């Protein structure tokens, strides 16, 4: 009878240990981009004056508190000033969160997009329009930049938004910071 009680106690402890080992926590912030699979968010090989392209980023706050979500451009390559004739609008459910030229966005630093409640998910649409009146001086040019989306005022995760100019291309890197995950994007640690 004593041996049976001891064996039951050992088995019970073993089950408790297994449950603790299998417990996993969610990342604080999950960002999923429309193109996924390591592809740039924008990669337009032939983008002409008057053209518009929209891509989305879905953001989930897995913390227990409301968080401010921010975005910014880094690793900017706008040597030919093509960003001066590209207009960016970032919206959330039809509400404009940012608007200006890409060049203005590049120099703006981190921009607050919105507050995101605990456990909530939202989608931000990034719309880029090439100025209809842009002259031939911009023909064949390109630009590139990485974009960060994360908790406002904290380190964030980056992914590529590349070449909405006339030359096409790819590239752009990404980086991962503690507590954040990007789904379906190429990430360099």
C-alpha cells in the first residue's frame, strides 16, 4: 500500500512537470505583412505617374495593456529625391493616421499611428501614389527604405518597403527585437 501511494505521487508530479514545460507565452506584438514569405511590401517594377498601390500590415497587441503603435522609415535610399513626388497615406479602418510625401515620412522619425487595446488586432493600410504631374526627370529612378512597426517609443521590428520607383528591385533587411514577431517576412537577427 505504501509503494502504491509513492508511485501515484511520483506520477502526479511528473504530469505537473510536463504541463509546465509545454506552457508557451505569446509575443507582445505580432506584425503580419500582406506579401509575406520574405517579399518586400512594395516592389513595383513599373510604377508610373498617377499609379497608386496599397498594401496592409496587420498588428496584434498580446499584452495586458493598451499600447501605442508607431511606424517609421529607416535605411532610406532616396538619393534621386523620387520620394518628393510619391505621396504616402497610412490609414486604419478608413481613418487617416499619416499623410505626406515619402520624403517627409523619411525625415519625420517615428510617427504615432494609434492606441491598440489589450488583445486587439488592427490593420494599417499603406497607400503610395505617384504624382500624376511628375515629369520625365523621374523616369527610370528608384528608391528604397525599411519600415518599422512597433510599440511607440520602444525598439521595434523592421521589414522592407522597397522601390516604388521605375527600376524595380528588392532587398531591404529586417531586424528582430525582444517581444516582437513578424509573420512571413525575412528576418535577420
